[in-house]
């Protein structure tokens, strides 16, 4: 396994602090203390707290975008595409729950260019999700419920998975995927 770069160690430590305290409340001194180094040493690897936040959020948003683009361009039906989107969210959450806290809670602190880039990726992602659901409804693969409610309910659940899953001690990742796909796509009745 490849050893993390010092910059990646800083980003990972910051993601944990941002999740615990929120981006605005974390200082570079807090981060340095957590890592057991002097604050000035951080600047050998990164330029600013903003760079760290941008790295966390943009990398995750690009991972979601890339995954969504693959799913959209596949020849699968709407149900298979939705199953893959749910799996994508679960996989990313299991790899980086701390980073997802920043993606969901701190994105508004991004500076202008990165903020605009993130907002576009997020909007495109939601539009792609909406179009998959709409097509599924149009071809009778999905019940003809209100599309916005389907989009909201599903994405809200997936976006908050990072809060819930780390507290679960007895739910295997494979069971999580199987059961979440079943519950989100078929309901509980």
C-alpha cells in the first residue's frame, strides 16, 4: 500500500477536525497541534486552510461526478443506474466519511472559483439523478410518484449516510448496500 504524502496526512487530519468542529472553528494552530507539529511546518505542504477545504470538497465532488458520468453513459436501465448511484455513495462514504462532512456542511466556505465549480458539479449531479428517475417513471420502471420527492428523499438519505454509518457497529458494508438499495428503491411495504 502506498504511503500517504504529508499533504494528504494534513488534509485527512483537517477533515476530521472540520467534521468535529466545523470549518470556521478550526485554526491552523488546531491542526498543527492535532498533528503534533508546529503551525509554520504546515505551510511547507499547503498554502492555507482554504486550500485544504478545497482539496477535500473538490476531490470528493469530482469523484461523485466521475461516477455519475459513468453511470449515465452506461446502457443500464434506470433501476440499475439508481442501484449504482446508491453503491457509489456508500463506497465513497466508507472511504471518506470525514471528508463528506465538509462536502455537505462546509462547501459554502469555498472561495469564488471553487465555489462556482462545486455548485455546478452538484447541480449537474442532481440533474442527472433527476433525469434517471424521470426516464424510469416514463418507461414504467419506477412508480409514478412525484419526481422531486423521489430525488429529495433518496439524495438526502445518501448525503447524510456519513453521520449515521460510523456509529453502526454491527452492519457489514455488503449488507448496508443490499438493504439500502432495497429500502430506497422498493420501500418498506
